[in-house]
C-alpha cells in the first residue's frame, strides 16, 4: 500500500550502504542516541491508533517498531529502504517492510497520516524533489517529520579534545558523492517552500565519549569509508588508526553533529 517497488538497486551508489560489516555498530549507535528524541517529536505530532505511516529508510527497524505499537492493529506502518536486510525480520501484522527507492519508485499521493525519515535526505542529490514527493504523499492534515545532520555546526576545540584527522577527509569524500552536510539546518525552509504549514524545528547535540554508542557511529563511518578516505590523500593510514583508537578511548570526548528535526503539516 502506498508505494510500488522497482527492481532492487544495482547502480545507485550509497557511501554507507547496509551491506558493510560496520553497519550493525552504526545502527546501534543511531538508535541508542537518537531514538528518544525521535519518539518524542513523533509523539508531539499526535501519532495514534489507526494512523497509516511511512518510514523511509527503515534501517534497523526501531522507529518502525515503535510506530507499529502506536498505531495499533487498526493502523499500518510501511517501512522502506533500498536495502532492508536489518529489518526484514520485523514481522508484525500491522508493519510491512518493503524494498523501495524513494528517489525513483512510485509513491502514492494523499496516502499517509505521517511520513518520517532520519538521515536519508542528506544523502540524496535529489533531496528537495524527494521532500516535495513526500509532501504530496501526505493525507490532508498529515505530518512530515525529517531528521538530518548539520555536521558543520559543531567543531572540536583543539584546546579541549583536538580534531579527528579523518574529519575533513570524511567531509570531502561525502560531499563529492552529493551528500549535503548542512541539510539539517535547511529542512524547515524547504518545507515552507513546498507549502507545508505549522512548521517547526529543533536541534539536538550531545557530547560523546570514546567507547560510547555515539562514538561508535563515527568509528563505523571511518572503517567503512577507509579506502575512500585514504584515496583522498587528506589522511594517512596511521592517522586513521589513531582516530579509531581515540574513538574507543573513554578519556576522549567530542561534540556530536547537530541532529535537526523539522516537521510540517499538509493543509487539511
């Protein structure tokens, strides 16, 4: 219901694809750190029994599972991803997991009471067009909630913790692949441009300690991007190893990116 899947993606490049062995550690960190804020924002939008929800980029399935509990047996949650392997066992009567590419596959209009995506649009070169499609897929009165990073909003202080050597290399490689590392701060304005109403936004930031779930997100990113980072010439093998060791050292701490959550409503 709501989307029609195309064939499994074969040539779409996603720099942090779910097939990598580091994905499980990344997903653990993302859900541990960010789920509480996500659940609060969704609760404030009034998610309740009987709603039909679309979760774009299901990841490990924690948000889809929470939505399934909130909408109850009379509701429905459609959870999609270009690679849904970590959520394929999320088998509940009111939750459907489907492979679907939000950039090209069909998306029904006026089908959902709520659409949510976290750390998805930041990776899509056609992110603004995708956001417009999501807005059109809302029922009148339905809510769109988008969460994405603003990675440039926080920088480490050399006097306190020093800069991870891989940071600028990660930024350069990701931006070369079309990632917008500032997109989090832009979402609310983009929602206004597509005609949504009752728009609001908040930013969340944390201080992460080495060995913590948050530090594990960075550790997994560096490990998965290792070849591309070294090819950039901006960081050496020794510097990467030093960064990875610091991210596992509880004596090291650093600020997280800002996670922006923005929401808007389709006019009734």
